């Protein structure tokens, strides 16, 4: 096949491109220029898509012996990932920019351009596997090495996108084996650190970065009964599950620490409460997709596992597609054991065994600790 290898400048994408060549495919390498600051350099393992990464990708492409190009997707990245990140935080949600990048850049914008240029598939260095059932339907599965498995961040892929995706590292037992292979091939990136944190906030100061773009407006910090406990200097700086930095002068009645339970941007308030109230009995989202064939009858409850973070353990759950109060369909997931610290804006990926069945962006959560007894106590 004629395939386009997305080369980030890291060891995984370099080895994935080389394996695609070894498999007999006609491979072209491409690096995505996503930053609007082309002079940006990488700092250790912070950041990605920098000039340094572009040069690393080119050196790997030269060693593999494939054509190499740089495509400027910075405007699309700003609109679909960076601006979305700001908008989600402004709305009191906790977004996952890596999910948005995979969804809207690597497997939407990039794939669209690749198909228009006549490529048959897009190759990436993600640790995930694609299998085909007896009827020829493609399925997305976890990688062989669960410690490195990246199927969660690929949960946003649709059936149509899976048809063009290729993940040569999916069956690799460990990252150490990939690094050893890279060294044997002479790649300079063999020992390059993995990138982490948010690529467009390389210094890791998300709070400061948001303050510059969203602005800070003081508001109230409330308990679950609506009583005012203190003030904050900007709701965007708080995330569900946060304990430190609340600056509440009044101690809790039971003497235990309080955590952020909810951020309400409409009235610029932050709700705090006991750790137990972070337990979530139900999550739901109207923005859901299926990665391959959906369940035979998704409107009937079915058993599955749900994962709410890239490195979280999957939790047994029951899921169903139902209709909300406004008449819109939503995917409702009820974990068998309450989830902890889930926030609207996060992505819930649903698995059946090792297969990624689909995902939803969480719109609402239901606490496992109802607030009604607290309100009754407060009134008394």
C-alpha cells in the first residue's frame, strides 16, 4: 500500500515508519508543524512538535530512505485543540487536548489530506492494535504491552477512520524493545525521552497559561448546601478533585480536608466538599462515537468496562444509549464501583475485553453521595 507515516520526531513514530517499509509498503514521512512559535525548542521531556522534533524526524526518514515533508497544521491545531482547550476550561470542564489532537488533527485533518493525495493508510507510532473479524469489520484493541497501551487516546477514532489507520507497534511486548530496535537501526532518537504534559504549555504551568487567556474574576467558594466558605480569584484555576490552594479560612465541621467537587462558570462559583463526594455513580455524554461496529442494540443495557484517564485502570460497568430530558441521545455509563474524581469534559472510553467499543465526552456526572441529607441537616 501507499502509506503516509506521521513522524513526530520521537522513537515510536520512527520505528513505526521503518516497520511499514519493512512490510513492503510505499512510505512517505510527514511531520506536522503544530506550533505557531517555530523557534520553540524542546526542554527535556516537555513539549513536542518543535523544530528539534522536526529535525529528529528528518534524520530518521533519511536513514529509513523515505521522502520526508513538513506540513503546516498550526492554524487547524490552534482552532481545534488550543482554542477548544480554552473554551472547555472557560465552561468549567476539564478537557483532554491529546484526545482532541488525535480526533481532529492526526485522524481528521491529516487523514483527509492523505486520502485526497491518494494514500491508502496513515501510520502512527501509537501502541494499539487493529484486528478484523470474520465479516471483515475492523476493531480497535489494546496493545500487547498494557503498561504502554495507548488505545484510550485513540478511543475517539470512528469506524471510517479505523479503515485507514495502521499501528505497527501494537504487538510489541515493551517500549524497551522499540528503543533497542531504534538503536540497532542507528536512529539518534533511540534514547530520546517520551514527551509528557500539554505540548502547547511546555513549562507545565497550566494555571498561569489559562490566566493570561481567560482572565481572572473573583467569585464564591461554596459548600454543597450553598453556604459561602470563601472566595476564589478565577474559577478556571480549579479542577474537580483539587485539594490544595483552596484558601478556605473556615475549617470543615468534621475537621477533614475539602476537595473541589464542581466548577460552575455561569455563576463563577466553585463547590467544595468531602472526599467521599468525589465518588461518581453515573456518567453520561451526548458526544459519543463507536470505534467499529456498535453493540447490536445499544439502547439496551450492556456490560462493559470504562476507563476515564489514559493511565487509569478499567472499571466494570453497564452502559446504555438513552434519551436525556432535552430529547437528545446520550451514552450513560454506570460503573459497578463508583469512579473517583471524574469531571465533565473528560473522555470515558468503553471497552469490551481488549476491544475499544467507543467513547463519550462526559457532559454530566451523578455523585454517589447525594446532597439531600446535607440540605436537610442544614435546614434543621
